[in-house]
């Protein structure tokens, strides 16, 4: 590289025409970002797009569409890494066909608070589960020669005031929870880049944290790739010394620190010169490792029908059956009358808002302005897309009288429910980047609507389209409850197929549903008045807002509930089926790679899939509860499948000063239907180990 080339790759712009005084190069593609290449050296430009649910819509500035996968919580509910790998390879293929070579996906932050506005972008609350699925997603993207990130590093557990919140968490607890999810995902997926977060961590901005970027990521984990900032997350030139390699969307920071200022610093200071050399080596290493130079993207037609089939597979496996009183589901296709109520079920399925927003060809079927001012306000529209559940229900019940009522008036909905054989209420909870939801109620009076309808007709099914957990004060009066999350481009078809039994639900919850806010480590949402929906403008300065994550430490989600001996509404790992499964006595073997083996038999009359969830329940130090491994398996009725569950050694160990320490002794394991429904404990002797 010549002198003027050494800061070309170290910064990029936000490639949308909404920021004043930003000139977008003609060769760029409207999207999340653009980093100029170095043609003289054959170094390709980095053409970046959001995100992990599909190629983002960016308010239709490109005048195109893409295939929307279901939300990451739906992906997490599949417990199927191979399916997640396939879905993300599909997204990357569409990105390449649009001219992009970087996908800003791989979101794996743990759900420390279910009110987090980006809950729907993350896989769940467990580090092993999120790490394995996140690694599969990254691997799927990069199999198409599209560079993937993993994000948001780290402790990005709240959106409200995210530029100013300061997460406090001790090192060992951090490494056994949020950081472990990243470590496993990086091990499995080998992402070209890690994207640091907006929030502060133990006092330092995440993108300027020597602890996170240098000590943990690059030294302890020996990560060879590069760290890119989130858009608008760089506050100073010295973030480079903290381990940041690339300033993304630099025009929306206070200054393009990693351009001229970095070049001037490198010219006068050998330490900066060495750092610039390392920044370039890391970026180039990932460019070549993923094959961006030898496999450039080529714009091409997209087979949207085939890709929609992939999205449908994810939606099918991601739906979770939470309640099925008196075997109300599956519905008979000979049902005479069905009242469908609410949720814009006549138009499409809900999707989450923000930078990850995806829309199919033709745009949204419903777009509701959510307020706000300025050019970015339209990013926050609440949108529905994909297939309409109402139409799909009519296809599967062709002889039924199917009516739709929008649910605005409870009296109208009650009257319809009283005269119908079955009532299906679609309830929605919209979440979006930039702000948390204030509580876990269903907004817009939907809880009252459901209570009124269930009183009128006990054969009422509630279909939830939510970003994360919600409270259900009406639960005991319902006939059945489906958690369908945000279902993607074929979500309506998947819901109908599950309602009528064409699909046997196999989803298992990736998050705990609390029975009340009082069960959470922080019942009151910290700094709930700090509303900042302008999700990509500016970095916080001055005031810091601490959040004490040491309250729960490494005991996130179901581990916190176990510690407090609290009974959730629905536990992590829970999910019903239209068939029944029985497990043989489990065997656990030790050695360098411990594993469990079990035979799962389908004793019902329908084909179905079960998830063998293996939990660590005791160590030589005493009782504990940690997911140690899992395997999903499809089993035909009357047959059995032999299942092997690999045990992740880091789940058996404790972090002590940055090293994993595992004492010799007896370790207890149990197979679970969920984190609260465990089978007999099997113990095995394991030798002592210590490693970094």
C-alpha cells in the first residue's frame, strides 16, 4: 500500500441519500454502507447491507424487494442449526444477486430483558443455544462468499438510550454468558468481522473498549478478523488503540476519525503507524478468507419462489404451540364456521422495525406510521407483509364460513365469536430498533379484547405475532395458544398449516416467558423515559446511565428463574406437539468430547420432531442449571431414533481470570422437555481441565 491507500479501508460511509453533505459514489449500491476498494491492488470495495432477516428494504430506496425470513426468535425456536445455515445462505445469495458482498447479520446478544426493542433480532437467552445457531447463520452467509459480521459486541441488552447506557458486569460472569455466545459463534462460524455496539461496558464505549476488543477478542480468543463499528458509534481517534479497525457510516459520527486524522497520526507516531498496518492486515485477511476478491457479486435474477420455500420451512419449525386444551388443535378441515379477529390477518404478518426491516417485492401490505420527524421517520413504520393468514385459512377450510373482524370494537368481535364454531384471534406486539417496549402487555387493548372473546367462545385460539415474551392474563380461558413470532414472507401459510395439522408444531421456546414483570432482575425498565428512535444518528456524550447486570450475572433467563425458584408462565425449551414422545434411559460418556445418547420414540399417530435438550444439573461445586447440548430429530409414528447430543466443555467449566477451569469429579446431567421439566439425573466422572 502507498501512503494515501492506508486509510482507504479503515472507514466507510452510510450509503443512503438521507444524510446532508454525504456524496455517495456512483459505483456504490444504496444500502447500509460502502467502503471504497483499492483497484490498483485488486482490493474490492465492501458493499454492505443489513441484516440477519433478509436484505433490508431501506424504505424502498432501491425500488426492490427481498425474501424475509422469520424473526431470529422464530429461528431460535427451531433449535435447528442446519435449517438456520440454509436460511442464511439464502439471504446471502440474494445479497450477492443485488451486488452486495457484506451482510451485517449475525445478531446474537442474549435476551437479558424481554422488553429490549431488538429482542426479535436475537436467537434467545442461552449462550450455547445462541452461539450454535449464530455460528450456523454466519457459516451459511459466508458459504456464499459474502462476509458476515457477528453483533452487537457486547452487552447490547437495551435499546432505549442505547448510546448512553453503561452495562456493569464482572469479567467471569460476562465470559460465562454474553461473551460465551459470541465465543461459540465465532468458533463455529469464523465471521470476517465483529461489529461492536453502541452501549458502554463497564464504563467504556463498546467500540472503544480495550477490554472487549483487545483483551478478550483479539488476545484471549485470538480472533484474526477485523472489528467494525456500529453506525454512529465512534467517538474519538483513540478508539483505534482500543482495537477498533474500521469506522462504519463515518459521516454520521462527529468526525471521520479513521480518515485524514488517522493518516496524520500514523505519519507522526510509530505506534499509530503500526496500528494502521494491523487494521489493514485484518481487513484484507477477511476479504481473502471469505473470497470476496475471487468471487465478486454478480447482479442476477432471484428465484423468489424457491427462496420463499426456505423461509416457509423456518416459519414451520419456529411456531411454538403453548397451549392446547382438550386437543382443540389441529382443527378439522370440516369445521363449519370460523371467526378470524384482529392482527391485520386479512393482509399479512407483522415484522419488526429498524435497520433489519425486510419487505417482499411490491412492498408491505400494511404500513402504519409510528410517528417521529425527519427523514428517518419512515424507517419506523409498523409493517405487515407476506401471505395473509385469513386467505391461507380459507384455502385449508374451503367449506367453512370464514369471517374477518378487525378487532377495533370488542362488542363486534364478541358477537362474531358467539356464533362461530371456532374463533381465532391474531394478537400483535410490534418491536423496533431504537426503543424498548415499556412492558409486556399486548398494546392497543388487545388483552381486553382476547378476554372478552374467550368469555364468549371457549374454543378460541390465540395466535401471537410478537417480538418476544408477553404476559397472558387471559391464558386459562383460551382453547389454544400459538406463538408465531414475526413469520416472514410465508408466515401466514405456516400459521394456517399448523392450525389445521398439515404441519406438526416442533418449535421450542428460546426464551423464558415470565408470569409477571416482578420476576425479572429489573422489574422497572431502566431509563424508560429516554426515548431515542433516531436509531443511527449521533453518539452519546456526557451523561452515562449505569445498568447493574451483576444482579443476575451469568444467570440469564431460565438460570435466573432457577436461582430465584420462580415459576415462569412458560419455561425456556417448552413447546407442545400433536404427537407424543418417550425417551429411553440416557447414557453419558466422558472423555475429551463428552456426549449423551438417548433413544426417542414417537408413540403417537403423527410424524413429528422432538428436541433432545440436555441440561447440566450438578458439578463438583454443587447444583446448577445450564443447557449443555441439544439435538433436533424427526421421528415417524411408531418408530424410534437414536440421538447423540454433544456436550460443550465450556458449559461444564467456570471462568476464572479469563481461563476455563473444570475440576475433576462427578457431573450430573438430565434430559429435559424444558428447563423446568427434567428427567432422571445421570452422573459421570470427568477429569480436571484448564484452558483459555
